[in-house]
C-alpha cells in the first residue's frame, strides 16, 4: 500500500544505451552521489535488463526510507502486461552512490 514505510533490501537492474560521453560522466562520478530525477523503471531480472541496453546499472537498495509518498520502490509486476519483466519502479529523485 502506498504510504507504508518500508525497509528496502533489494538488488535491481536497469539496461540503458549510453553514449561514450555519458559513460565518461558516470566514470567521473565514481564515489559520488547522483540523482535520477524521474520515476525509474528497473527489474529484478538481470538478464531481462541487459536486453534493454548496452550498459547495465546494478542498483543495491539497502535503506530505511521515509517520505510522504511511501517507500523507495514499488514492485509493479502484477500491474504490467509483461509480468515476467519483474518490473520495480523507483521513486523520483532517487539518489545513488556510483
């Protein structure tokens, strides 16, 4: 249910096609915190994520997250026309350490 506070302990994956310039920006950000501003679609299935792009992000979520809107992620597999994608939606402005 939205609004529940949730302890997260999950690894999700996101495949993306990045330009060499974008890859360099991520390499320069190693050790720093970055933010993905919008809702971010990920999957619990590494193989499935790799089908979506040439660069694979591996996101380890291990936080206690509280806000007015709910938890840091939501498994939306049951809402999808493609439940085998095992989609997990990350909240906007999610911060990650590279």
